């Protein structure tokens, strides 16, 4: 998805000023780019569509503020994504434009930089790149749904040109308030990856592309155990290009690339939640097992069957056995601590555990055995 902030981060813009405050303007999505080069009397601007980023120098107004006002307000009322006016002809208009901009939520920018034709070219190229990136995002999502190792190798070769024995994936995000486009970081990262590949003979391929609102960076290696220097070199480069958070997947065989990609994207999300710059899979500790369980259909089906026994009993009897089972597992089988968390008497907890044993056909199981069983049953939750 391309936003106004992505467009404004293009090299063609040098100085940009917002005419009137429009909250969240940079997050508005841009679907197309148009050039305004005639007054509204020509076609009523009915050829311009909502979501377009409009570029103009208002040269056709010849310094007439009334015509400038009428043109900009008519365009604002088309609910375009934004309007950028180049300062080349010292555009003049009144406060009526600012009021219309605030009222309709359509930002109007004054900018210095390249001619609007050049800006339009760069913007359309960015939209083209985003469409291609969306196709790759869809392809990654598709093969993460489950593929054979041979299919995984084939897919990552098609997506990223990866060959060799092993690979690693790193998921990257940029600062939310940084006007630098994610595509600019992608270009910088790919420049580094090109030199990274040239410096290390063991590196087969290395590249990065956009995946939804993040970047996925890949490196594949000729051997099963590449030198640690390669990994550290890769990590230093990522930290030096304006990255806010990153998740570093494990080094895996090429046929298990989906594992490293899953890890990287999960870790990126966790890094955001925890407010840390980077995470690796072992940093998750117990949570790593929980995430792993969620993507195993057989494990989820098995645990789901046992959870439903308890859930159905709760639904029929207005009890809280599911909550008790989950807290008991979280408290490592300590009945007193479980009772304290639930604000119940320990005898109440023991009664509920007996009922849970009956539902699970585990009447003879000791607390330790029940703890292990419930820890697995609620692991993916």
C-alpha cells in the first residue's frame, strides 16, 4: 500500500509545507497520480478520482487568486488523496483553500523540487513497485500455508532468487514517524546486500523486498554452516539504515525457508510489542513453543479436542473450568497460587481440578501429570 508519506519521501521533493492541518494525512492511501493543468470549467474535474495524488503548478491561473481558489477547492471536493502545488510560479490563493482542506480532510502541500511531470513519473513508478510487491506478499502468504520442501525451494527461488544449501530471513520495519519511505530503505538495503554478496564467497544470493508493511531480507549460503562473521555483518548493516525493529529468523536448510520467514515475521511483531530493536527466536523462551504449536495443524486439532470438552462443560453448567485449567498451567501446578490468582479457596480449585480430570478421563493422574497435559492443551493459546 502506497501512502501520501511514501510519495512525499520521493527524491523529487526537496521542501514540503502543509497548507492546513489534516490529522493523519500521511497515512492516506494513494491509488493513482494525476496532473492538474486546466481550470474546472474545462471538464468539471470529473476525470479525477478519489484517492489520486494531484500535482500542479497552477500555471494556467496566471497568478489569479480567484481562479486558483476555484481550481483547488473543486479538486478538494473530488476527495482526492492530496494536492501538491509546486512553487515555481509563486502560486497565490486565499484562506478559503485552507478551510476547504481542513473541512474535507484533503491535505494541500506547497513544494519545491523537480517539475511535477518528474514527480508524477517517480510516483507512478512507486505505485508500480508496490503492485509487484503486493504480488510477492501474496505469494509468500500462499506458500506459508504449507508446502513440501521441494516446493518451498522452488518458491523462494522464484521470489528472491535464492539458491544454495541454507538461508536466513530477517523481517524489518522503519520508524513510524520517519518520512523516509520503506522503499528508500529497501533500496539502501539492497545496495548493501549486493556488496555483502561480493565480499563473502559463501553467500549465494541476497536481496530484500517489501512484504505488506515490512521488508523481508534474505541471504542464502553455499554451505550448511556459514561463518559467524557473515551473520554479524548482516546484522550491523540492518541496524545502520534507519531500521526501527527487526526479527531475525534462524539459519535453516533452503527447503525449510518458510520456517525462517515465519520466525522473522513473528519476531518483528514481538519486537514492536516489547519495544526492543531486534529479537531472535531463542529470545522468546516459552513463547517460542506457543508460536510453534499454533502453526502445526495436527497439534492444534489434538489440543482443540481436549479444550472443547472443558469448554462445553462450562457452557452447559456456567462453570469456570477453562479459566482454572489455564491458570493452573500458568502457575506451574501450584494450587495455592492458582487459588490466589482466581480469588478462590484452594479447596474450590481442587474440586475444579477433580472435575477436569473426569472430563479428560484422567481420574488417576497426579497433579504433575495433569499439569503437563494442561500445559500442552493450552500451549497454543
